């Protein structure tokens, strides 16, 4: 992709669906397939470290640009199930075999929605990991979060890199690079569409429909977006034989960046 230390070895590919184009990165390998879903305002490329580390261990890794992010087209609607069904369509279009799904934040919500929804692609998923997932959204709160979560969207890396370095001083240099690229490519409509949905929603009750081993990794209590009440609801409704919830010390919501990456990676690898 580029001739500098942040070059990604994955190959870029595209899937044409009824609503538009979905972009993805693939690290080819002969092992099992793992599908990665990023958080809001990120991209497949922001998962550069997780993708390359899993590939180095023999996994075939596919990281999606979720709708309205990276080089993927906007989704026709902004609710979680629409995005999850797009991911399901990609799984079917690629003819993916049995796979593992890993989703962060919005990507975690998308993963859970697919696992607990009606799309037939859910039957191909054998394990899943949710990294500080978005489980619940309320109209009384979500719109006020839009300015924070859309900061830098559509702006050039020259504009956003200083802000990223200032607010995240412990990130890897390539985390800055790829997040700045992701912000430049991200479409504001997709981000606003999520935060401005005109109704409350929650995926917590749907966790009872998940039929595969599920690991939920949480950031430190002051940083996680999964409130204690939602955690209690998930534990009450999930199958105790299938779901495990684990706090990763020293992490904030960006669990795959900075010093939190290594303990997060070790926890998900032990589960896989």
C-alpha cells in the first residue's frame, strides 16, 4: 500500500452487493478463517496489527471496511441489523467456510447482531470475540456523543494527526497513521446515522440467541462503554456455558491500540 514502515501486507479486494460495494483486506493463509469488524470511524487498515499477528500464526484473516468506512459504500440504512446483514452477505458472497468473528465497539455490535439475527450466514460462525462492544443506545444520550465520535471525520491526516497524537500519546506510530487515513475516508452520514437513530435499541436480550462460544473483553471500568447494568443483563440472559466476560487491565475503549493491545491479544488468542 505504501513504501514506509506502516505498509500492510494484506491484499485489497471488493465485493459487489445489491446496495453497493464492500471493501476488505485479506491476509491469506491456509488455516481457519477469522473475520474482523472495526469500530466506528475506523477501517480494515486500522486492524493492521491484529490482522498481521493472527496471519503470522496461520490464520486466514479478512478485515472488512464496514459501510461508509474505508473504501466501502454507505449502507442503505444505519441500524445495526442492516449493517450486520451486509456482513452476512459478504460472508456468503465470499463462500467463507467455518469462521471466527472478532468485532470492536460498533463492529462488536454488528457481530452480535449477526450471531443473534436471521441471516443464514450466522451458521458459519463457530466462535466470536466482542471487544468492548456497543450493546445499547438511548436517544436521550446518543446524539450528544456524535460530536465526540465524529471528530476529524472527512478531514485530512495533516489536520487529524496532531489531535490523535495529543489525545493518545501511547499509541504505536502506525496506529496514528491508519486512524488518520480512516478518518479521512469515513463518511459523516454513516456515523451520524448510527448516533441519530430515532429510537432506543439494545442487543442485550438477544445474547440468549447466540449458540456459539462467545468471549466479551471489557476495558477498565472508567473507560468501557458496557455499563455495569448492561454487563449484569448480559450475564443474566446469556448461556453460562457459552459466554465469558473478562476485564483486560490497563485498557481503555481502544483496546487494540497502545499498551492495551498485547494483553487484549493474549486473551483473545487463549480463547481461540
